[in-house]
C-alpha cells in the first residue's frame, strides 16, 4: 500500500492481486471477473503479457454502491475453487492517511471478519502507527487477529549472508570488517545491504579499512539531503533532545540535570518532544532507553549537529 493513496486505488490493487493469484490463464482471469462480480463491471486493459501486464479499474459510482462485493471477492473465489487464500498487505499503516480513514477501516473489518476461507496478513514498517491501528480499543482493527512483533535479523544470519556474497564473487573480507558493517548500522536490513554493496563495489580483491570508511561516507552522503530536510523542520528544543540521545543520554531525559545541560525547557516540554519524535518514527524506546530508529541518520546527526 506504499503507493496506494485512497480507496479506489486500494480496490483496484486488491482485486488485481486476487485475480493474478487465482487464475492461470487470460480466459480464466476474465471469467473470474465476470463470474464473481454481479453488480459492478471491472474494466480490464491488457499489455504485452496479459497474465501479468494488465490494469484493472472500477467506476467510482459503482464502487460506492457495491463496496462489499469487492471486499468479498477473495472469499467468494476461495469457496468456489475450494482453496484457502492468504491476502498479504504491506505498509498497511498507510490506510490512516486516507480521507475518512476510520469509516474505511470499519468497512474492511466488518466484511473481512466474516471470512472463513481467506485470512489477512497486515504488516508494515511504521511500528507506532500500526500499534495504534491494532492495539487501541477505539480503532476498528482492535484485536482483529494475532499480533506478531518481528525482531531484527540476527547478527549471526547477517554474518553468514555477507560472507557468502563476497566469497561467491571472489572478493575477500575479514570477519572483523563484516562485524563492523553489522554493528555500524545496528543490523538495520536496508543499511546492512546498502553498506555491503557499496563496499563490494569499491573492492577489487580484498576489503580494507580505507574501503570501509569510503563506502560509509558515501552512504551517509547519499542520504544527507533527506536527513537535512527532516532536521531543518525541527525546533531548537527537538534538536537539543536528539543531541542528548546522540551523546549517549538514553534514560532520565526529564531529569533537571539533562534539561539544564541540553536546554530542553521543562519536563512537560520533554514529554511533548518524546511523543512527537516517536510519532514521527525518529526515535523509539525499549526497556526505558531511547534510541534513533535510523542508525545512519544518527551517524549524520553526530557529524553535522
């Protein structure tokens, strides 16, 4: 749902995904679309490869009158074919930005909770937004299903992965430098791969410290414009708050000593800053310790701020 900006885009993508998963040829795709939609007529536009390169759309007027028919599509086709479907929806938290999001969530919940042959795996990258969607009693998806919090990929798995990729291309990297990659970006999946790739690209035969430092600098610079833009919008209090965390002050941020040293205003102001930073996915807290969610942003922040 990263690129899906509203209900009608959701319905189009949702239906297309189900058609692709349950049809093995073009004729079957068309037949399924005709058979399971009684009150609305989907429009199919075919590309060079009809089984993968096609677009699907509905009339908004028809959708408004028959939304449940679309949301029931997965269950109807699963029953008819005697199969079980798992509908996986990534970046599900984007639903909170839709117009009248609450009403749309209520509609999804009211239809999907009746399904017996279809189950839904809803996940995404914005932990706190997802937490609000599924754990607040006032939200439609409260206790919709089992909640699973995924840990980071382990250091051991990353070590094996990086070592194998370098060996497969006949380039040497020491165990110490592999661990340095992992620790520098704190097992962050995107950055482990980005930093490893940059190091690999700079290496002819053997990775050394100079190559590592050069690749790390490149990675920071590649993301610098984004970090600069985000930081420019912060208040002086918010920047000072991040300075405290970057300097290793991860607990007792509301103490008089920390407030005075980093000019944070008051304990009430610190509470507001914490809430803002967590909601913006800039920091998080575990075991009462605050930390940067983006480890490369933290590296950039330490250098520049």
